[in-house]
C-alpha cells in the first residue's frame, strides 16, 4: 500500500518563508483584540486558510467545521455554502458516518447564475450544476477508509453519469488506488471556471494553506460536471448538505 503522502502536492517554499516573517508590533487596542482572538478556541483545522471574517460553518451531525471563506490554488476566495454528512449503511442497516462535505463557490458568480433561473431551491441546484465559475467540494473523513473503498463508492455512483468519459473516471479512481485515507484526511475536488477538475488529497494535520497547493490530479470537465450532478441531484450522497447549499444560494 502506497503512503498517502505520495498523493498530495508539494508545499510552496515561498509560502513557508513568508509564514516565518514577524508581524509588526500592534497598538494597544489592536494588541487587546489580538489577545482576545488568541484566547478563543480554534474553530477549524490549521490546514484550512480563512480569508475573511465570519463564523465557521459546522456540520451539525459530525461537529466538523469549515472556514466561512477559503482561498484555494485558483479562483480567488470562495464562500462556504454549508456542510453535511455522508452516511453509509453497513449491511444495509447500520448507519455509519463516512465524511463531512462542504461546498465552496464564488458567491457573486453563484448569485448571478441563480438569478438566471426561476426562484427556488431546484433553480439554485441547476445554477450550481451548470458550472462556469469556480466551486469546490471539500470532504473530511470522520472514519478511516482505504482509497479503494472511497473511490469505489464514487465510481459506482459516477459511472452511469459519465458514459463516453469512462477513461476520465478511471484516472480519478486510480488516483486513490493504494492510498490509506485516515480519519481527518481531506479530499478537495475543485471545478474550475474553465471547466477542468482538480483533485487534492491531504493527510490529517497538514498545515500548508490551500492557496499554496498544487493539484495531485487534473482532469477534464466531464468529472466536475458528473460530481456536481451527483451531489446536487435528486438522490445525493449527503442530502442534508445539499439542502443547506441550495438554501444558502437562494439567500445570497
């Protein structure tokens, strides 16, 4: 079995050097504010970079939290539309939480796309599924699974949506082959504005900001389109997450 580290991208040396620079001395009011902030508990893992004010978005089922806004390796700052849980029934009876999933999007573009359709949740789903602006599905494992277990589950759902593009899906499945996805592992699937789809796989405890990451895999629009059809379709893997995302788009 290959180590998970073989699948995630390199850190930016520039990002590491900049993180070592000392901040200028704060004024008294600023120092008091900084002290108050330091005393507050961390709302989200250090592996995520919050780029604007706002409370974290929490998956109520698992308690996992995601920054309200986050900057990835492309597409600028994206806004979190909500989070929910993927539950798998073992043996068809016993519900087990597998991962929390959040959806990030360019808020202005998402609002503009939704405005082209009739009002309502399903119109928001159509707008998000249409693509044309940067969006990201970010999953955090809440139990350990193998890469094969993770990709096989997606393969089963995605293959019927990717007729004629099976080679693209095969590359996606192979990317996870041999990996171990321990609890806390993050999988980010970013659907770029130009249609391409990037995949980043990060082990638990990674502190590198996502803005300095490089994708471990980049494939064609077909994968992104199918993923968004799946997660925003009528029978999504994480129904509560879908409900939250569509409500958030309607309120942008």
